[in-house]
C-alpha cells in the first residue's frame, strides 16, 4: 500500500464511525508531569485506538514527555495511564507489547544494520532471533542494505533500521518521537508509506511531529499539544479548519500608508487596520491568501511603493498558541 492508495478514516464517514467503535488501546486520564517548577504535561486526557495517530505540537510542547509517560519510561506526577486496559507502570509483560523509537537515539556506526537489530532482539529476549530479525528488516525494506555498516547509511536508512530494531519483538503499539526529523522529501514519503503499511496490519501507531503536513497525509486522528495541554483533537479536516480560521497580522510599510489603509479597509477579508509608532500599518485578516493578492494589487493601482511586508505572528508557536486559547 502506498500513500496514493491510502485514505485516513477522516476521509470516509463510515470509517470514522467504525473507528470510534474500536476499543482504545491507550487511555490517558488527567495526566500531569512536573519537573521541579516546570509543568511539561498539564492534565491531559485522551484515547488512542488502532491505526495511526499524529501527536502534533511545537518544540517544547510536552510531546516527548507524554510519549515517555505512556510507555512507562517516565513516572507521571498525577493521573493514570492504561494500555490494553492495564496500568502501564511496573508492568514488564505490557512493555513487551510496546515499541518506542526516541527522537535522539544512538546507533553504533561500526555495526551492520543487521547486527544492530540482532542486539535489540537479544535485549528483548526474543525466542527465535534469526526469524525475528529477518521479519523486521524485511518489513522496513532494508534487506539489501542489512549487512552494510550503519555509518554508511543515509538519514532515512538509519531511521528505517532503527524502526526495525523497535519492531523486532513484534509490538502491537509503536510510539515514534519525531521519526521524520531530518529526512529529505523522498525519505519522508518512503517512511510515511511504511507507517501506512504497519497501521494497516492493525497496530496502534503514535507519531509525534511539529509539522502538520508530515502527519496529516497518513494520520487517522490528530492530537494537538500546546504548553503541555491538549489544545484540540480530531481528524485532520477539523484541525485544518481551525488553522484556516486563525487571524493573521501583517505589518506593511509603504510610501503612502494612509491611502493604502483607506482602500484596504473596504475589503471584506480585512478585519481591522491600525497604525504603529514607526509609521507602518498593521492589518488583521482571516484570509491571508486574499490579503496577499490584494496588497500589491491595490498598491499598484494607487501608485504606492511598498517598502516592507512582515507577518507578525506566522510562527508555529503562534499558530499552536492560538488553537490552545480558543
């Protein structure tokens, strides 16, 4: 199965209903985690079902901490986590049903890819190491490169071999922290297609990312985490709509800002225009595409020279914060 063949459940109304009837494999109830005075995860409750779930948020939002709490690597300060209906802490049998791929994980460049996966198989006490390693390497499409040293691998190849090591004990749940970080567009598509294949086998997969486009192509559901809080959840259509509704603020400098402002304020997509202390105008609009078209067109029609156009809040942090405050 490829990305072009795959349709997240969000695209199929009947699939959405069927997905909602699936028993959650992960339940997070009022979970918080503090590190001293820093609140990393703040009273988060969510459910994750089989399929592919995207955990989205800016850097520092608490995504890594939440994944570590879910898999039992980090003890929560409060709340409860259940996996397959059981408490996750101090449950070795449950750990064997989970595979975790941290964002930053050392690989041994002097080892072959196969030797690295074998090492992880032995650490997991897999009964038939050879068969398990063969299966995991085949699943990630690294059979032809398995005997090369990891130091010779591209970033995308390393990520796939790391995933093989995570999957060598055949876990039912995969928690992947920023797995697409540092990959080029081709590697990203290959990894996304691999995720699609694994999700189609009935696994529960959580992928964290700070880029919506990385997960919306494959995720059945998206969770938005901002400042440690769950800001929004749902299919990617819902998240996209919320992003589209967000107001944009643009600062514009021009040879005649008053004349430009007088004309632009009549446009239906412009909510307000104000003047700052430096003699620039600030425009608030919820339709940035129309605004981008109108500003140069209007300036040209009036014979006005534009000197600067700066988006004031177009960072990922501002986008996510806007969603959190709604």
